[in-house]
C-alpha cells in the first residue's frame, strides 16, 4: 500500500500565503507621526559619449495622502551633489490639508545642484497619519527632444 503525500495541497497553500503577503502587504497604508525623507533630484543629466549636459526643471511634489488629517512641513532643504545646503524653501512650518499637495520648483536655469542634487523634507503630524507621497518630477524640452522622469523619496528617519 502506497501513502500519498499531500505535496500538491502544501504547494498551493504556500503559494497562497506568499501571494497574500505580497499583494495585501503592498496595499497596507503606512502610518506615521513624522519622517525625514531624502528625495533625489536631477538639475541635469548627461548624454552621449561626450557627456553633454541636458538641463532639467525639477519639481518636488509633496502630497498628503491622509483624507482626514493635515500634516506640517518643518523643513524643505535643497542640497547639491557634494551635500552642501543650497537653499531652504521654508522660513516657518507650512501645513498641507487632508488630500492637499504642494510643490517646490528648481528652475532649468539653476544648475547649482548638479546631477546628484537632493531635497531633504521633514514633515510631522499630531496623530498617526497616512504617510505622504513625496517625489520629484524632472522635465525638459530642448529643440525637438524632450525628457521627463520621476524619483520617489526614501525615508531616512521616522519621528516618534
């Protein structure tokens, strides 16, 4: 008499568990009372064998994804490729209403940041909220050529 092992059922069960963790884990909203976020920005990129610079307008976009609570920006700082502070965009804290957004622009003519420029954004809230979506959008059209792309912010530190 031969005993069948339930390998097929076990494989299906493991697949479902991995699938559930992957799909549902991706959908869960992160909650926080504040963060420091690093956002890559490119004031220019290079093309061709001669590394010809292609200058870009960069927009930092900060979107409050919480439908009920505001968040407060305490710092929006722009740094160059060497990590030197170029500009602080806030003189005092700025609020973003529920589902609101704001933006900060680095003009195409501003080449000071270089290809390794970045924003450091600090935000906070009195209660746990959905974490905001913080990203940069770079765009330019020169002659008949155009380019655009985005970079998503990376959390450096979570605030208690």
